[in-house]
C-alpha cells in the first residue's frame, strides 16, 4: 500500500505545483486590477497548502484519479479599477489561470527536450518523466479550464460576451461547484467527445518530432 502511494507522489507534486501557479495567477491579475481580496486571505501565494482542496488536491490524486482541482481563489469584481468594465476584469482574471498553465507546459517542454537530447540516461530518468508529466498535466488543465462550463474559467470568459440580461442566470449556475464540470467532462468522454485526449496526443506528437529533429 505504501509503495502504491509513493508511486503517485510524482503526479501529486506536478499537480500541486500546477494548481498553485494557476490559482496564484488568478490572484495576481485580480490584484493588478485593484482587487486585494485574495491577497488579504493569503491566497496570492505559490504555497500549495494555501490552495489545498481536501478532495481535489489530496484524496483523489493519492487514490490514483488522474485529475484534480484546487480551492478557487475569491475575486471581488467590485474592487477592480473603474478604468475597465467588471466583466472584462473577470475575463482577464479568469484567463490568467489557463495562461499560466500554458507557460508551465512550454517550460516543461523545453526542460524535457533538453534532457532527452543530452543522452539516454537523462532522457529516461526521473526528471525527464516529471517534465513530460508537467507538459501533459498543464495542457490538460488549461484545456479543461477553458471549457465554457460554470464555474470553470471558460465560463467566466464566455460571460464577458453574453448579453447583459443573461449574465445573472449564467453566474448563478457557477454556484453548483466544481463537481458539475467534472461530471460533465466524464459524460463527454463516455460520449466519445473528449477534447483533452486528442490535444495531449497532438502535443506528444509535436514533442516527439522536435526530439527527433534535435537528435538528428
């Protein structure tokens, strides 16, 4: 049992790092726009324990479930600078999370390519495996969060483009919590409409091509 849990530690490490950066990015952009709510609550930090969700960032990953989520960063659009509309501020704050995961995925890709081009020992080592896991998880996290399903980041981006009279009902759906998009995504998978797996396969293909090009 202990060995099984230890084998899942690399995934948990990548998960915690990725989610912490994701939530920090939300908090940092909100603060830059004038809202200090997250800062006041100690959430504008890369400390994973500040963003810990007992189920999404601890229990499920240790049980081997290949997904996770953190405690959402609170944002108060009323605190945004009056120089920008509230809905635009929410769009920028929401987009910061997936954008941070794209940056992490690019950085992990560069690290992985560097390791695999050094030689077989580095390319097949633990750090290369962690770097590749970092690419895959951050791509998956960015794509998942961009789905236009409340309360994911994609829903807040869509909210900016909705007619004003539809924003209230759309925002009320967000109160359903994280479990709703998880169930919705599982339904997409069972229906053969999984948007993440084809994206990951494409990323793996690009990385393999770049590796072969650098090796040649």
